[in-house]
């Protein structure tokens, strides 16, 4: 036996998709932050607190929620977030 770790990709991709990271904005002034709850238990608790902290700084916040954490966000939801927000935070929890 070897001590090697094997990581399996559960998707059907033959090769991983690669995208360059977008640059972070220099500040959140005048920007809208989207908070996406993926529908896992207690994710809303994290996002509620984050929303309060952002609101205290005068940042505009929009909230969104996926129908279920077991599937990717619907295309319509992703498009809405893209149209309405400059920055997005996705809340994961359990």
C-alpha cells in the first residue's frame, strides 16, 4: 500500500474548467453586495450577521436563496444576481 491520497472528481468533466479570478474591488462604497444562502442549515445565521455588519458600514445588500443546496443555483437566479450585484458572498454552513 502507498500513502498517496487520491481525490476523485464527482463530475463528468474530462478536464477541469479554469477561469482567472476577478480582481477584488478596492472598496464596497457605492456597490451592491449580494448574499446567497445555499439553503444549508444555519447559513442564514451567518448571512444575517454579515448583512448587519455591511449595513452598519452603509453598504447596499441584496439577499438571495437557492431552492436547495443539493443542486447548482438555477440559471435565472444566477442571472438576477449578476444583474443586481457587484460582489457576491455565498454562505455555507451546517
